[in-house]
């Protein structure tokens, strides 16, 4: 007869050995330590808080910590000791949220000084789902201000630094989440993606992420940019954790506050993406390789990407997959970018968000008021379209032309899948390694195809650039795996199989440090280093 796990847990409750190691911890390893009595929930939470407090200066990834985290950990421990705990998918799993997710416990700022006291009264539905599943929110991660670019610099949070190379950005806009999870500041984190922002940080930080099909996860309660392009999703150190987090976030189901959720077809809602991860096989799979999403000119910035992609393509071949070069001139990321909808939808979306009854605290009422404050970082690449957005809308005649172009692109993508009998399409997330701090933009990214067509992408690590003085373990490189709509389960199976090729992911060198777990009476405060904003990014007027 098997011993009841409840009896085992009851016998071990309160006998923590304080041996929890947060470095590279997963959902499964964390639950193992808690449920076998090797660590209490408080041990787990304080181990991550201790790392953040001591090591955040390496990355400047964290904007704020949630004061409720320790109380929630203690509540779980008390229930466990009383044999009254509810075993849910994310019980006592510490996570970090990108600071554009509404939380009732701490402000939601978008990294913008003018929103530093903006306080939602309710959690975003995805946040509520994570909490219901047992997750403990440690706090908020920095992002590129208002999620408008890929450099991860903000007027409130300063510049987030790539944990693998202190001279480079961590990708973006969810770069704070990417840097934090790469550094083991939480088990997993969340991001949003309007063009590249779940995938660029995963690529630049040797992580996995999923940009889901538009409509799979409610976007209500997320600081918006574009109704057409915005989605949210998880970023983690393993495919399994991405799958579990995606399952929980998608459990919101239909949400009247985001009518895109009505698009989810029968049979998809309620899918457990963690089940059957290992059931797939690469043998017989057909992948389209988008040649137009490469920069084949040899250089220190592009050659490592091309080599990493060549290596992963060879591994796919050896695993029995077929890789078909796709040379259609249609697949040119620069040309496709002309269909970007942000400048037409941004003002209307932000005005609606800022004027919601559930948004309290001090904040501007309109996008124009926000930018009149002069409390923002000036990045030339993003503010060209912000200037346009302040006077533009979906009522512009050109908006209809753009939407027609998106429909044509979506149909062409489906024709490519059908014509070549593809299971998925692959390409590097970025044509070059992540750019240095101080760059005018995050150049070379390929995320626009999925952003416009609303199709799902899973990003996987595929290699590193050569080691250097500033990057002792190299700079991470990631690949996107794009599928037809609602094929997240298939894409995650493919990603899991690629994960089995061997340990491509490496922890940042400095993040190997063992940090002594502190005893906290309360969650410590974190002050972002706003002083590290590069001179290239001053606060000030729109050009």
C-alpha cells in the first residue's frame, strides 16, 4: 500500500532543513523541496528575496517588491502544517510580473515616472489566475518604458543590464523579466509582447517563452499599446515551466473585458499544456526556415547567430526532421514592419486604460497628458511613432489599408504552411546578438510576423556568441518556432524535444553565487538605479 503524501507532509511539516537552492529552480524542484520537508514556503520565498536584495545591482531588473509575499508564504506553511493545504499547480511558486500587469497590492507603472503612483484596485485576470493557482508574486520587473521599445530602459526603473554582458541590453521590452529569471530571482516571470517583447528577452537571456495565439489569454488589466498586436505570456528557464504557466494564465478563458478571448475554438479552452510534452517526436516533422530573417553578412554581431542556427538545424536533421528553406520575398521583417498598428491604436487603448474606474492613485487621464509631463525617456526610434500616435487613431484612412495588409499577410503565411506541408516555421529571434547599452534601438529583431498575424511562437535557446572580456560565457542566442493558430501544444512539444538535445542554457557567471538566506520580518524595499540611464536617453520633450 502506498503511503499517503498527506501523511508524509504532515510528518515533515515544520522541520525545514533550509537547504532550498533557488539557482535554476523549477516548479518541480521547488515543489519537491517543499513537499518532502526540505524547505518551508518561507525558506523558498526568502531565498529569492535574499538573492534580489544582494544581487539586483548586477542587472537592475527589479522595480518593486510585493510586501504581501512573506505573509502568503507563512499562510501556506501554516496550512501545510495543519494538513489543510490546497495542492494547486503553482503552490508557493515565487514569480515576478512585468510592471505593466495590474496588481492591487502595488502600483503598476509601466516604468514611467508619471505612473509611479498609479494604483489599480483589482488584479489583472491573468494575475488573479496565477494567484488562484498558488503563485506568490515577489514583485515587479523593469521594462522598456511603457513597453514601446526593446532596450529595457525606463524613467522609473533606469537601464536593465544583460546578466551575461554588462555592456549590453537584456532585450525588451520585457527585459527586466528576462534578466531576473536568467539570474534566478524567481522561478518564472511574465511579459507582454506587441512586436518582440516576450521573445527578445528570452533570446537574450538563454530562456524559453511563449507568445500565445491572440485571444488565448485575456489582456485585460495590462497597460496596452495595440489591440491588434498585444499578447501576454510566460518566460522561464525550462519548457515545462512555460507550459505550466501558460496553462494557468489561459485558464481565465472567455473574458468580456477582452473580446479577443471569444476566438478560442472548442477543444482548446482548458488545455493542460504540461501534459504530453514528451509525447511528441521530431522525427518526420517539417520545418520551414525563413531565409529572409537572416543577415548573412559576416560580422562579430551576426556570425554567432548564423552559426547557432546552423548548429540547431543540423541537430534537427539528425533527429529525423526535414528543414525546408523558405525564400519567398514576402518574408522580410523590415518590409512587414510597415504594417505595424501601434501608431493608430496606442492613444485610444491607453486613454481607455487610464480612464478605467478600477485605476486609482495619481495618474494622467490621457496619453497626451502623460507625454506633456516630460517624465519619460526619449528614445528616437520609439517616439517617431508616439508623435504620430498622439494625433492618429483607428479612424485614419490608412488604418484600413494596414489592416487589409495584415489580412493578406496572414493568408500568405497559411499558404506557406500548406504549400510546404509544414509543422512549424523557424528563424533566429534576432539577426544579430543583442545590442549594446546606448544603442538607438534593438536592431535586427524578427518578431513582427507573429505580432501581426496573431500566431503562436515558442522561443528556445540555441547557443551563445564566443566568450569575451565582458561576456565570460558568451551572449545568448534564441530561435523562434512559429506555428498555426492554436497550436501551442505542438510547439511546446517541439521545444521540449529541442531541450533534450542537451543543456544549451547557461547560468550567468556571477549568478552562480550562493547567497545566504536572510531572516526577514518584512519584505525589503528595492530602489531601482535610475541614475544608470545612459546619456543617450535623457528625460524630456518629444522631438
